[in-house]
């Protein structure tokens, strides 16, 4: 889907929510060049094509830290996959099952980045995610991708309604103004943005190292929500983050082209 150039608001203002983590403040508006974004998350089937094409052996697709991790840990496929005698299996919360091809793939940032490079594309920035999720053709920004209605079952796979993902595109009522689906729910989404403070950041007096310990240039912002994310956390300003080689989080991704700031 083509997203035209516009403005995205990152973070939130202190008077909008009764509580927010320190890294959500202060709200700041940034210009976002035009770009195009996948309507759906990369699926297990999409990623299987990458695995079978030898993506884990192609050094040129991987960043330095990601490649070192892949080699040292002998990583050859996503952590949530197992290669059984009958084919690939999904390691779910309670059991192994045949790999669900239409579910979003859950991978580390390093793996997501390598796949995007293989496709000749890249991961979205935090600002691009915001523009795709909350922006509108009219210029206003929504509280949620689907509008102002509070998060409900029809909008996405979140709030502990499922222990595992569901096929991509299962919640069209949750699509953004641009028609991009599943931006909230069914798995966190990796961005290319390093986890950094917004201008005006102040550590929380009650927990001053909550965010600051991770402003090290090695953690990346993830946005959206997973099946196990409470709906009270679904707000534009909420930010999650993990190290680039951390494979245990319910995080998938989608790719973008063009733009790039």
C-alpha cells in the first residue's frame, strides 16, 4: 500500500493518558516521506521461502551483530519452528503442530532485517509505522488504526484472546485508514528505529532506569501488540523494545520500500 508523505506524531502528551512510561514522552511531530508498506505481515510461508533459498547462509543479507549471533548460536531457522520428520512444526504455547503457513512469522530483528534485505526492501521506521497505523488521507491522526472506537475483539488478536497467532488478515475491521491490516495485535512488529529518548525525555523519578539502561544503541523499537498484550496498553505512544538478536518475543514484521528517514 502506498502511503503518501505526511506528518506522524511520536510519543504522547502528559495530559492525554493517566499513565505512561517515561520513554513515551514528550509528543513530537515528524515529517515522513512517502513510502509503500506491505498490507499484511510476513507469514511463515513467506519466511519459509527465505529459509529454503539459503537465507541463513548468505552473509551479505545480515548485519554484523546479527551474523555473529547466527554463526555462534548456529541459528538456521526461527526459534518457534522445529524441523520434524514430517516437516516443519510450530512450537506453540502448549504443543507442537504443523507449521501454520498463514500465521505471521515470529523472529528476531536480525532475522527480519535479513529477510527484508533478501526481498530488496527494509524494515519500517517507527515514524513510518505511526504514519501507516494512525495517519489519514485528511491529515488528522486516529487514536487507533481503525478510528476512535475502543479496542474490541473484531479489531485484532490481542487482550489474551488467544495463546497463539491467527492467519494474517483475520481482522479487516482493524485496518488503518490506508488499508494496512493487523498493525495492532497478532504480534509485535519490529522497526528499524533504535530505541532512543524523544526530545524532552525525563526519567521517571520512581524508576529512573526503566528506559535509560536500554538507550545503548543495541535495542530496537517494536510497535503494535501481541496476542498476550492487554488492551489497556494499546495506545499510539506505547513503545516496546528488544535487543536485535533476541528471538523469544512474539514479534513479527512487514517490509517497506521508498522513504527512509
